[in-house]
């Protein structure tokens, strides 16, 4: 899924796990509203391709 910014997702995850006291809840809300739908669509496409037997 080259259209997914995996490095940014990883960085956000690290911030949420280790620097959670500094996380801006509004920023997280905006991320979920702006980027989560595309990530979900990409994950669904990938899952479908795996069900069809496409290589990784």
C-alpha cells in the first residue's frame, strides 16, 4: 500500500505510547477525520487482494 504514509503512522503511534501527555486531542481528532477513511479503504483493498491470492 504505497499510498499509505506508514512512517507517519508509526511516528504517531510512538507519540501516543510514549509522549501521550503532550498529545493534542484536537490534532488526534483531526487526523482521524482527515486520514482514517483513506487508511481504512487502503486496508480493505489490501485485505481483498489477499483473499484473492495476490502476492504481498
